[in-house]
C-alpha cells in the first residue's frame, strides 16, 4: 500500500472527499426517511440540519486550525480528554458511525441498481450488491492517496453536475414556483419529536464534513485549508440537498415518497422523464455511492491507524501482511459488510445518527471546558452547538424507543461494551508500563 504523504491532497481534492461522503449518504439514502418524519416540511429539515451542522463545524474548524492531524477527531478527543477511555470511546463511536455510513451507502447502491432490472426478490440483492461495492472501494483505497484524490474529484464533478441537472429538470417539469416553497401541510400534522428526529437524520447527511479532519496531515496548508474545505463542502451540499428536495416534493406526494423511501430520487424522475430519467438517476446514485464509500473508508482507516499508534485501541495482525493502515482498511470493510448484510436502511441510519451525535456532544463539551481559550473558540457558539445536539439526540432516541426499541438497545449495548472494553485495555496497558 502506498504511504500517505504530506501535501498529497489539494483543497479541491479535500472538498471532493467531503462532498463525496455527504452527498453519497444524504440525498440517496436519507431523503425518504427524513420525509417520513417531517412530511411536506422535509426540505426545511435539511436546511435546519445544515444550520446545526454549521454550528458543530465551528468546533472542528477551530481545532483543525490549531491541531491539524491525520487522526482528526481521534486526536481532538485526545487533546480534550487525554489518554483515557472517554477519548478512545468517543473516537471509536465516530469511526463506527462512519463505518455504519458506509454500509448505509452500500445498501443504497444496491437498492438503486435494482431499479434498472425487473427483479422479483428486491430484498435479497441490495446487500449482495452493497458487499461488492465495499470490496471495490477497498481495492481503490489500497491503491493509495493519488488514486483516491483523482477518483473523488472526478466523481464529485460528475455527481454534483448530474444532480443539479436532475433537480433543475425536475423543478422545470413540475412547473415549480416559489409559491410552492411553503408547504400546504400544517406543522401540527407531525409531533415536535418527529421533526427533531428528522433533524437527526438530516444532520447525519452532513456529518461527512468530519472526514476532512481525518486527513489533516495530508492536506496542503492544513491550518488554512481544513477549515476552508469544511465550509465549502457544507455550502455545496446544502444547495444540492435543497434543490433535490424541492424537485422530489414537486413530482411526488409525501405518500409516494414514503412508499419509495429507499429509492425516492429514482421514483421522482419517472413522472418528469420516464424510464430515461430513472436510468439517469440510477447512474448518479451509482457515482455518488461509490465515491462516498471510497472517501469514508479512506477517512476511517486514517483515524483508526492514529488511535492504534497512540495505543488507544488494541490491534492484532491475524497473520496479515502489510502495515497497520492496510489492516485497518480490512477491518473497516469487514465490519461494513457485516452491517450491510444484517441491517436495513432505517436501522443503519438510526445507529449512525445516535453514535455521531453522542461523539459530537463529547467534542463540544470537552472543548468548552478544557480548550476553548487555547484555540480561541467563542463559548456562546460552543454552547449553542451543544444544546442543539442534545435536543435533537434526545428527541431522536425518544422517537426510536417508541417505534423501534431494538435500535436503541443495540446502540446502548455497543456503547457500554466499547467503554468498558477500553477501560480494561487501557488499564492493563498502564499496569504493564508501571511494572
């Protein structure tokens, strides 16, 4: 495997990595689920989710300006909490949420590909096709930074341009006017908990900006460009999400969006463009999901490699050749394959949202209490980001406890196992060092 080198990722390639992860998950995997919780107001859920993500990004930008690192979030947590189980648990939750995102996108890839074929068993094939995508993404990552940068940039240009064509064409075909921006549906048709739950999923659609921080050492002029890349990626994705959301809502009723929530963009293209629109949309989905998985696997391998080198997580070679980075690619893809096979899209998205928001809260809390003066962070913005995350997470867990308690139980059990497993590992490590 090619070594990751300093200055090997330009600002443009870094933005491509960030938008690659965000657009791959946000549009194709989550739009229908957000609409299910918020009805006709789902475009505004993506807009408010962008605002919340903007507050969250402030912490990461300030940290990256002071501590650019290939470990990204893992290094930030270590700066905040030291070499403790809290640091390792938070970093592993972030890594796990990213792996979950990979399985979410991989399964979405399979769902959209099936729209090209008349297949009876549509439940069987999505995980199989998703597994094939994950294996392909692993091969691309083994080829190293240059291949990742080039593929991410080309795919980012293709998919953003293609999605813009889809959105503009959809709005034009539906005769969209600005009078339709405000929905006819009353806000009272959904509960406050449901709306906040929709925000949790929309935030998941933007969390890809955090992958940029995991490549800090490889980015040209990281103290300047990490923050710029995060802001540019968020702005691009917000515009894309809003255009697509209004295009879908203009061509399908909420009931139709919910019925086709796993492939809502493909379904929305039928009224305006017929089968050719479906082919075009599926092509965009393939490009978006492939680039999203490649970028995410890249970021996870960088963060977990740093955690291993800092002796925050255990590592076993299991007889595999190569360095730690290559091993982490294998572990990441194997876990993602397992999730792709075992869970459906809704449960995968729910687990990812819970783990990400808990990690995000930990970052804001730690910086607020321990590092805000050192990095020059505004406490009001930090507190705002913290409060917004807590409100959204609390409502989302409450909503899921009523509709799918198993997801909440699985999330809780995994977090407890990770925390106490890390306490045991670090405790043994400390004992050995003292001896």
